C-alpha cells in the first residue's frame, strides 16, 4: 500500500511541468530500487514485477487524477501557471550544481551544457512548424501520428530517468505535452460514456485514448534502452552527466517562457504583471527546493 502512495506522488510529478518524476522517486526513496529493478527484471521477473506493479498502479492513478486539473490551469491561467512551472524548473539548479561539483573542473566540461542546450532547442525548432494549438494531435489517425507518439514516449521517459529532468517539460519541448495528457484525460470520459450508454461518444474519445498505446510502447523501449546506460553513467560519470543536464534545464526554461508566458502577455505590460510573474516564479523555486531537500541531505 505504501508503494502505491509513493507511486501516486510520482504520477502527480509526471503531470506537472517542471517537476521531475525521478526527483520524487529520490525523495520517497524509490529511485535506486527502481533502476535496480529495471536492470534486473530479466533475472527475477516475478520478484521485480511484484515490486514495480503497486508503484505503477499508484503512478497511473496520480496521472489520471491530476491531468485535467493541470491542463485546465495551463489554458485558463497561462501566465501564473507557466511562471510557477518556470520557477519549478529553476529550483532544480541547486540540485544540479551539487552534482556538478562532484567532478574536478576540466576545460571541456562547459561544452556539455552547450550540447544539451543546442539539442533541446534544436528539437524545439523542429516542433515549431507544427500547429500552435495546445493539443498537437487530437486522435490517432495514421502511421505518422503513431510514430510521433512512439518517439514522444521514448524521448520523454529516456531523459526523465535522469534525476532533475521533467518528463512533462520534455514533452513540451517536442510539442506533445497537451497531446498525451489530453489522451489520458479522455480515458475517464470513455468510462463515463460507457456507463451512461453513450457508445458513440465513447468510440470518438477512444480515438484520442489510442494515442496512449504507441506512447507507452515508446516509453517501454526508452526505459529498457536507457536504464542500463543511465545506471552506468550516473555511477561512473555523475558530475559530467549533470553538466549536460544544466544545458537541458536552461533550454527547458527558455521553452517554457516562449511557449507559455510570452504568448499570453498583454500588449501593455503593467507592474502588476511583472510582480505576478515574479511571485509565481519564486513560489515555484521554493517549492522545488523544498521537495528536493531530502536528497540534498544525502
């Protein structure tokens, strides 16, 4: 039961842009056991499945419960919501700085955050040619939609395995945050329509829910391929990894401002608008620092 609750907290973190599901896993003491369970799954599948199942159930419940609320806030109050999300991202910086100090400085280390920044901003530019609507793909129509969701699942989960990286932010970077969480939100509508006998509406919403399948396949592939690599890198090159993470976080911050805050800014900016943004950023920073505190004490 306790692992279901911990999984629930991780699920909520997966939905909120800026919060890292892996950071929550660290906070509740599950990060290293999760990596170990994934790496050793083939050796003892029953034992690892017994451990992973309640966490997975809790995470799914957390995602479903929080999805509609987060999407509604992002669309209805974009400036305070995204300013808070930006604060959550910036609050990760002390955690990253601590990890960067684990390695002796070398002249080439600053190249790693530059690479991370260019990589994420490059992916953002690739996604800028798509529709500017919040939900990029409303339903599974063709092979291209399947492929985009497959990539989204693998990309977001792969980077999410690094503590401090938000899978939601990574989905925003490639323009698929609204798509996947809209699909998850539609899953509750399907159940409601079925219970109400409205099978036509249920069938329509199922087209959106179908997007979850390729996303989960991609997530599974990303987890299998990257878990062992991340385990090795974090064990032997932890400081260097977080130099790269710094660039990713900076790029994610730029993306949040450009995609969430800037488009919603009024034509005539007032002091109250700046204060509103500043206060929400500060609240977000303090929230992340507070949530990361257990790991900082380790």
